C-alpha cells in the first residue's frame, strides 16, 4: 500500500506542476512588458522614418503653418521625456529639448529620436509592473497620474505624430517604411 500511495502522490505532484506550468505559459505579460513592447515598436517605426527620410527634405512642411519633418521628430522626441523625466522624479523638459537649433543635422535628429526611446525603455524596464503604478505629478498639469497611464498617453502622442509623418511622406511623393512591401 505504501508504494501505491507514493505513486499517487508522485502523479499528483506532476499534475499540479503541469497545471502551474500551463497557467504561467498562458498568462498575459504584465503592464511593464506590454508598455515596453509598444514603446519599442513605435520607437522602431519612428527611428526608421528619421533614418529613411531624405536629409534635403528634413525642412519639408506640407503647408507653411505646420512643423517641418525635423521639427515633428524633435517635438515627438522631446515630448517623450515628459514620461521619462516624471518617472525619474525630474522636472519636465523645456522647449530647448526639441529645438531645431540644438539638433541641426539629420544625424543629430536620428540620435535624439533613438535616445528618447532608449531612455524611456530603460525607465520602463527599471520600474517594472509595480513601479508603473506609482502616482506622479502630471507634467501637463491637472490631477496626478499613474506612471503607466502617462506612458500610454505619450505613446498615443507619438503615434499621432507618426500618422502626421506618414502624410508628410505621401505629400513629398515618398512611401513610408512601414508601407513598403517586405520580401
């Protein structure tokens, strides 16, 4: 009888282990993993645009009353620091963070776009799920905001600029990198 009980006990342990493994394998990623994935994906798309758009067209504006291609990139990158700085307990960036006088060349703009997304990704990884629940001062005023919500708000903002830049591409007679056929 002792051998039989040991077999049943062993079978139960194996079954419980399999259930636990299946539950973990089927569980959704945490908030930080989801935010990081979306942050990096949008960063990849915007970096590809910054690298791809011809340097001689960096001053291109569809109409005179809007930002140029370079100014759109700089504004988006500077705005991402609203999230990063809030997460680090720093003051929001000032207008100099997106100044065309500070970033004069295509290479400098590309470097800034890459840096803003890399810095944000580093913060997301360091904060993790629990850190993204931290309440921070809303850098745009208003009620305090959870860091996770601020991160998604800045993703939305960058996504809006991505959409605008797609239009810049089309008006300039170019095809955005994400719209090109893949081999």
